[in-house]
C-alpha cells in the first residue's frame, strides 16, 4: 500500500491492491489489480470473483495436434504443440485455456500442469510453444475422438 498527501486542500490518496479470483473447471486463479482510492477507503479483505481476464492481442497456431484412441498398449494418447503468441509490447503471466470437443461434448480447461512446456509466461512480442504428450489408460475411460475448438490465454498477473 502506498499513501500520499499533498497540501491541506488536497485529498489524501492511497494505492491498494484488490485481490480477485476466477475459476475454470473448479480450479481457482488469482488476479490482482491496483487502484488509487481516498485514504479513508477500507482495505480489501476478501477476494472478488471476476470473469477470467483474457489477454488482448493474443493469437495461436496449431503446430501439431494428434489423438490416438488406442495405442495398442491399452492406452490412448493425446499430443499437441500449439504456438501461443503475445503480440503486446510487455511481458504477461497467465495460463493457456483450451476448449476441446471430446466425443461431441465441449470441455474447457488448462493442460499446462501436465505439459512439458506450460507457457505460464509470455515475453513481450514473442511466443511460447505449449507442448503436451500424455497417455491415459483405456481402463479408466474410452474416448473415440478429440478436436481442438479454441485456445485463449487468461491473465494471472
């Protein structure tokens, strides 16, 4: 918190950090903003739930997207490489969110926690290749098809 007061005719102003949170598939993500307020403004005590903030000037390119419903080893395998592009002049931190159609039903979520390159940060005017390769047992679930619908990048700071 930063406070500042001018002459007696000026109002006292302070800068506060307002904690915010959003949820994607029951996973919470923090996103804080700062705001200048009068000195007598109460300190924020609880997080405010918000709509996920999306990165503007974001684009992506699918380099590779492969789903094999049966590898022959009693597993299915999902592999992808997606180039995430930050077209802004500043570094951002966040999380890539994918919308997939799995056997005709859309699911939205992050695959970064199991990715070899999760892309939690994108440098200014640069890109990162989100790389994922995972096998799943056919004993747990039988999936016939997976299709990538879209990729978005939600900010965390």
